[in-house]
C-alpha cells in the first residue's frame, strides 16, 4: 500500500463531506476523502434554478432503474450527485427535516441514541437557520442558528407560491411553520442557500477545512473495493486518472457513497448475500444478506397545468440573469419546489403519509424535458411507502452500474397506489380553487391534453406515464439492534471490523421529509462515534 491515513472516507457527498470536515478539526488526525466525481466548479451547481441542467451530465451518476411494472413498465431516471457535495450539490435545496416520530422510529430499530431527542443537538450543529417571519418560536430550542449549513428563506419566491398556499388553506390545509413542532399543513420551503446561491456540504464543511493539513480531498478517484486482512478492513483500492492505487487506513474505513454506491461497494468487497456473491465469483468476507435490500424511495406523481405568466419559464431571459449576477435575486434563485404540504391519504391515520409539492414551472418529463410555455406544477409524494426494492450487482466490474429496482407501488395490499390516488385527488381540488384558476388556462402540460379526461382517468395516467423518483433512496445498508441488520447502532458493519457506513443507506425507515438534512446529521454523528472510539 503506497500511503496511509488514520481514516479513509469514501464519498464526499452530504454525509461524507460533513464527516471528513469534522474529523479534520483535530490536527492530530489524518483523513483521506475520496470522491469519484470532480470538484463543484460547474456554474449550474451554484445557480439554484439551474439544477435540472445537471441531470445526465458529468456531475451526475446518471442511473436508470429496472423496468417498473407499477409505472407502466418504464425505467425511471435516478440522478445522483457525482461531485464534491454529492447530492447536496445537485438537489432542489429543500430543507425539510421530517417529523420527530420518524426519528423515534429509528430509535425503536437502533436504540435511544437515534431518537429525535438525541439527534436534535446534531441538527443544531448542522443548521445555520435564518430568522423568518411566522416561524415556530416553540421550536427554537430545536433549531440551529450557528451551524455549518446556511438555511435561508427564499429571496425571490414566485407570486404563484403565495397563491398555492392560499389555495391549500381554502381546501382545508392549514398554513404551518417550516420544520416546526406541527408540520401537518402547508409551508413555504426553507432552502440550503446563502444569499441566493446553493449552499452544499462542500461549502459548509470542505471549504472551511481546505487549509487543514490533516485533510486530503482527492477528486476523480472512484473506490473499487475495500481491502481486508481476514475480516478486518485495512484500506481502500481506488482508481484515479486511470491508475489503480491502494491506500491503508490505520484506524477505520467509512463508506459514504449513498444508498446505491455503498451497497454496491460492500458487495464488490465481499459483504452481502453469500449465494449472490458466490454466483458472481466474489469471495465472501461476511455473509450479510440484507445488503442492498430494504430500498425505499419517495415516489412523486405530477400534474402540470398551463399558466398565464410569472413562472420560471422566463428565468433564463437576459434581465433575470443580470439580476442574479448583480444582486443574487430574481427567478434564478428559485429552488423550483417553493412550497409543500404534509397531508393524510386517510383521515384515520395518526400522521401524514403524503407530501404535496408546488413549483412555479412546468417540471415535466422527469425534469429532462423543457416545457415550452408558462406552467405550474403540483405533485403528490408518497412519503411512507410500503413497497421496498433492491440494489444488486450487474457484474463484478465496479465501473458498471448496479441493478436498481425500487419496485414502486408493488405492495400486495395496494395501499401505496391508493394513497397516491388520494393525494392526486387533493391536487385536483387545489388546481380548481379561485386562487389558481385565476392564473391558469384550464389545460394540462402533464399529462398533456388531459383536461378532456375524467379526474380518475387523468390521475391514473399520471401515475402510469409520469410518476418518478423524488431522489430520496434510503435503507440499503440498514442500521439496527438486530443481528440481521447491515450495521449496528454505532454504524459498524456487522461481520467485519474497521469498517463503518455513514450515509442515507443506514436509515432503517424512510422519513416524512427530505433526506438531505438527516444525511448530513448522520455524517456529524458518525464523526462523534469515530472520535469516541479512538
């Protein structure tokens, strides 16, 4: 092995950047942070409204799922950030932490240290939240004001966003403070931005650490396997600019590649289901059949309607670009998903199982198609899916994409599909309120021409032809107190030593919210776990 560090962290994304940044605060510690993608210099990374232009680019892993029977047999595009900051550099910047009950469910699976009460100090360490009008003062003790990540109110939200919030109230959805104690209702989105520009974990954790001698950040370096001596992880093999290197970890290796890349690397390294690995000719280091299983994701189904004006359709006009460059204001500061609402598909449910999301633009064709004209988007997100899927190896080549099968809407009882249809019914009611009728044309941009259809037929078509990911895969290296879990309560991979996982793959259940914030929290907590172990 041609070099050594105390810790090797694989993946400089939401969790990995936070973890490496925190570890490097100790000048006596050496950390190697490996990132498969480039640095975050691309202009579109930093302009909030430009994030769809990053899809299928060199800073996107550019995945597609296996065909989904529940979605008309379509393959679904899964973008994942492949650059410093990872998905925090490619996402829609929505800072939606989820419900306290979500984290208490983690505690049931993995012990009290993962409860909401135990994780609040980590959220406070992560967040630097701007004071806004109407915030929940009762939640002040749970809100970070001096943390690493800049969380701000939108600088130039659309007039249509206020109309959506008023329309939601008209159909019985109350207005509530973002990330407050009571999140059942509609909120204007808080965003991970600083003065109108995206603020990623590369900004919050890596840039402040770049002069620390103990931190080495290596971009365009893709990990190909974890190196073991017996069952002890002792290093990482990676390819950098066409050359294979092996670097030793004196203390531990931490995988932070996310819910796709982490299980892929575990399996390539000999940790997974024994039969599946042996069928591919991979030597088994540890039999861990749940690696790559328990995949959950948030599915979104969108209705987009043609609008009259004042949408992001004109965001790329010279005047808007000039306003952004000179004042960091205007349409280009939009995160697209400017408002959301948590609702129940069934009034008897104790907590919401759906999230509505609103955007002042025609977000159609999975974000890969530019709609030609003014439009508004209203979608429903299934935030508590019963359906689960898998990540499997296609080959033993680490540069081949794995097989991603989320198995959307596959639950035997059909609850997931019924919930989505219930949410679309709410969207339909909102779209015909006076607030939105006044600024829309009565025609659909997605499903195109669906204004002539009955609502039920239109909504079924929207699911079959247009439903797609909201980019929140989790659970494929599940954390738990039980022996069958992939990692234990301290994120240690079961069956081996010297190896941990710190990213969204360890989430035992999926949250009602957006997964970027808790992924960063996982990185922060992992840093504490490593420091206490040393």
